[in-house]
């Protein structure tokens, strides 16, 4: 089969010419032009050691580079990932539409963050801009179900005991003081009594230890590029209801769609680690007297989400600063170098 525009030889089932990118006759390929290309299932399409394979969406050649574990076809947007069994097509391949489309809009967002006190005003005023650029970054969205079982001191009961003890000790101290010379002995006795009662309320072990359970569900995002792991969001949530099937034609011309080098299994492990930390933080926010904590986390197959991400980089007297901004919502994903 040959390209109907440039005449280059192309795969028989190609939708796009891998040389010039021209879309071929739909009647020959059976591809519906009204929908973006999407792999039909997560099936193994090639061995893990191949140097070239066909895109499962359009048939264009894909040449994996060393270390790559996620590749998105530059012509149709179908994605493949490397598993233990070999290369497989990714069934759930989505994207967040780009809404923040210019560097001027990004600059405006940074100024608003400074006005709200979320960024130091001198950060931009005393820094040299090293550029603002857009990339389409792949994230694994890992569904995780977490259950934390823990024991903790009933804080309300403890506070009540301490307050009641303090009032009682104060009354006894007042009653036993103020009796002339006898008051000296009474005052000492009152002081000892108060100290003993406070000790029993605060740390004498009389507090009630109860069992609790914290259940949470997450769609945890794990950046799929090792070079961007320092920008990994901890508590950030993408607008997942706004995602659509990945469509390469919606990517601005000249914008790089990054391939990934973090696989599904590694993403699941990373999600488990971070979800465990988030569960622990929530438990300790609820209770200060946590005695024991065990968290069980179950994960299921992740979804590949492509996110438009703006990177704004500055140099502040030799210190490198980077702001990572969600190109869909305009929210700050993370910041590096502001500590």
C-alpha cells in the first residue's frame, strides 16, 4: 500500500502516512474519522525485545527507545505500554483538554498566586525567567481502595478528665489555703493533690483507648516519566470528569507528547506508598494519641491520562525554581525550590 499524497510505501492497514502524516482513504482502512483512534483492548502485540512494531491504532511504525515503557503514536494518539509479556495496547487512554493556551495566561496565573499569598512576590520580581513551556505529560491514574485500622486515645474524654481534675484541685486548694498558719500545710497538700490528679488525667494511663477504621477511595496520579518524578503531585487531584479519549489532533502543533518510562506495576507501588502516607496523615489529624495503625491498600489496573502541563522556570540568584501548572484547570500542581 502506498500513501495517496506522497507515494511512500506504508503498512496495508495504515490510517496515517508515517512519512508525511497525511490521512489515508477511510474506505480502505475502515477507520471512522469522527472518533479519535483508540486501541481496542489490552492485548500483547509484540515481544518486549522488538526494535520496531506497528501502532495498534493506525499501523504506523513505532520504534521503542531504550528505557521507554509507554509510547504514544504521534499520528493517531493510540498508546502502548511494556509489560512482562511484551508490548500491549492500552485500552483506557484519555486526555484532559488544554484550556490555558498561552504563556501570557500562565504569567497571569502566577501573578494571581502571588496576590493570594501562595507564592512569594519577590519570587518573580527578583528572579530571571528561564522560560515557560508546555508538554503533554502521561500519568498513570491508579484506582486504590484503602482501609486503615488504628487505635487512639479518646481525646474528648481525656480533655474532659483534665478539665474536671483542674477545677476540683482548684476548689480544694482554695478551701485548704487561707487558714492562717495552717494554710501553709494546707497549701502544700493542695498542691500535691492537684499535681497527682493532673498526672492521672494527662499521662497516668486512665484514658480510654478505642479502635477506629478509616476507609478511603482514590484515583491516584503517578507521573509516568522518571525525569519528572520530583514534580510528582502528593495531594493533587486532576479534573477526571473532564477527561476525553486521547486525540492527537487536539494537541497544539509543536507541543511534545512525552513518552513514559514508568510501567504499570511501578505506578501501583508508588500509588500504594503515597496513599499509605496520606491515610496516616489523615489519621493523625483526627487523633493526636494514635497508639497503633495498620493500612491495607488494594489497587486495580491503572488508566493512562495525558495532561497538558506548563513548566515555568526561574533563576533566583543561582537558585533554580520551577512551577508546575495544570494546563486544563490552571491550578498549581507542584513547586520546586520555593522552600
